[in-house]
C-alpha cells in the first residue's frame, strides 16, 4: 500500500524537489505511514517556518483567551502602549489571527538593523516598533492579506498577556504538557546544546545575507534578527511531535467554525482548502485545516475523517529559488488519499 508513496518521495529527492524529507500520515490517533527520505533520519528537526503561526502563536492565543488573560476583541492599542496609528484602536486579536488586520504581508525589516543589533533585544524592539508604524492597506476586518507583520505583533501581545517570552510560554503551555521534546524555538544567540547536536537539524538556505548555509538557526530573516523567537516563524519540530500535537489538539480543532463568515480563509491561525488549487490536493474535505511553511513544510488535517498528513522538507537547501514543491504537494497528498485514505 505504501510502496507507491515511498517511491514518489524518493523520486522527489532524486529530482531535486527537496534534499531531505520526513512524512507522517495519521488516522484516528494512529500512525498509518511514516518515512524519512534523502538525508533525513528519524528525529531530524526541521525549521517549520510559518507552521509556527498555528502550532505556537494561534494555539497560545486561544489558551490565553480560555484562561481569561486575553480576549479576541482586545485591540493592538490596548496591549501595545504607544501604538502609532488610529487603526490600532480597531485592530483586534481576532483580526491578527485571521490575517484581516489590514497590515501588509511582509517587509524586510532585518535589513535596517546594524549588525550589532541582529539577534538582540534591541533588534527585536526595533522590528516591533517598525511593525507598529506600518500603515494599513485596508480597513481591519474587510479583506484578507496573509501577514507576517500581524503575527509579529500578535506574538508581542502574547508575551505581554502571558508575562513571559514566547519561547518560554510555548514550552510551559504546549511543549511540556504534551511531551513535545523536539519542538522549540532556537535563539539566535543560543546555547551550546544546539551547536553540539546540529546534525539533527535539516540545513536550509545558503544565505547571502548571513554568508553561510543556515543550519540549526531559523531561516526567516526577520525572526532571526528578532532573536529567533517570533510570532510568525522560528519553531523547529519533527513529524512525530507534530503528530502528538494534532492528537492532543484534535478535539479543540474540531470545534473551529469553518463557515465563511469573514473575508478570510483562515480560522484562528489555520488555513482552509481552496477549491481547485489547494496544496492539499483534491481529497481533503471542506472541513479541513492546514498550513504551509516557506522552508518546505506543511500540515493538512481532515477534521471529518480524522486523517492528517505532515510533510516536513528543506526544499530551500541550498537555494530558496527552488519552488518545485508547489507542484509536488497536491500530487503527494492525492496519492496518499488514494493509497491510504480510501480505506479509512
């Protein structure tokens, strides 16, 4: 049954779609297929890039809401004192979560920093303040633009609401309670344990800005400049840990309202399939959620069928111009459904 899946994954390595990959397929809390390809091994940690948004940031936001430390109706103005723009008074946590804040998608703030500021508290503060100065491109709640900037601000709000840094908040509220031993942020100025075990990390880009192959450090340049810990990117993980995360969060995820009541396709940090053009392929039901990461990672979860696919790759190694994975993602998801999904 799974031979065809393994064959497609091995061919993907041979064809240069990615040099390393880990794949896990889950159903009803069980692993029904698992494999490592190319240079990946069991336990290889991948930079999961924007999967940080749903796995860490959005999940923490909802926990803080449930605990009474935060409200979805709270505004940027309420939490980040000295906010620069009138729009911050109507820009809510819910808007940030659903990418309807009015903020633009991305800016290369890291380029503005002096070298000595990169990775420091001062570097982080500079980028947060730059985000707060960013003019909106539409009225909050009226359109959807996927925004790293919005999630940078959301991460900052969570640190204020939780009274600790985002990485500590994640460890205390998600990683430790769920037993996720291989899911963490790596600080830009980090301790020796990550250097010693750097072989566990899948390398990413040969980076012109950093003048080296990125290995055991976050790839996202703004997150790196902020110290490696940010609301939009920075998390590392394994397929095994993400499988555990889904199992423990599944009952909460099933309660998400996926009915289109807003201009956004995003529901509390998670994307939903786009009919006819989804990276999840053709077989995930409309009651599905997922997310992509720039480095080549993805998760798709069918909430009706209790079925999920976790694909972690380092497609940007050694070059971020390699975009072959865009055509590959729907193909591998379709094959997985044909080989495994039809029986479940």
